[in-house]
C-alpha cells in the first residue's frame, strides 16, 4: 500500500474540498483517476488549530467502497456527523486541520492463548479492531503512539471504545483484528501536507 506524498496531498485536499463543498452547497462532486477507485478503508480526522484538539474522526475500516468515495463520505461525516461533537461550521473549518489515514485490510490476530495477544500487537505499526457479539471498537495506529500506551493498554482501550470492559480482549469469544495505516496530514489549515510517521 505505499502512496506517494503527491497522492497523499491529493487525498487530503480532496477531503478538505468535500467538506467545503458540503458545508456550502449540501452536496459534493468528486472526480479522480482509476488509482483512487480501488476499494480501500480510510479514516478522516479533524483537529482544531493550533491546539490540535480532536474535532471529529470517522471512517471505513473495511475496503467496501472505492477509496475516493469512502474518503469523501468519511470527511463529511467527520465534519458534521461525529456523534461526539456538534457539526463544524464554515468559519470553524477554516481553522481546522485535516488528516487522512489509508488502511490495509484488517486481519484477525489468531493465538492459541489470549494472553499471547499483546505480543502480537506492534505499537507504532498496528491499529486495532475489537469485536464481541454486537459490540465493536476501532483505534487507529497513531493513537497508541500519541498516548504512549503499551500493547495491553492499547487492547484495553480498544475494548473500552467498543463499550466493553478493558479486559474483554481476554475473552475467548472476542475477536481482535490488526491493520496498518499510511497517514497524510496538514501542518496548517489548507497548508502544506506531510506524511506522518507513527
């Protein structure tokens, strides 16, 4: 999955354009070449500037639709449909950073004993999905790094995100998946785009 910085710049600019158009007109029209029509998971994260407080984060972990469509939908949802935040206004969005994380397909981590799971989780590389019955939760790879979590803490926090107790990853009925992400982010609103190393 290696996208170039130029590809990343296009994805971030497209996410910003989708939000701007949606806030102004209520609809979005995205044109792209074939490269970005491959089905792929993607998340869009919005942060306030300069404080870098989370302002919205929505995405699609599984490759169920073309990347460019998933990107536009995730961007709009992060701006106006994240249930944790009020919708972003046009004025506020001018002071908001856009970050795009393109995902590899999630793969279940299979272990004989659940106590082996932390040894399979690579901080700085893996994002996690926890599923147990109707409950599921996802955390992107950069979250564990930013918060300096151990593998056990990362598993526990992903369980918590799913609405489960933090030790639920030890339950034999709980499934844990890992994935990787390539991250492109603005350094300032609508400014220079860089590839973030986790």
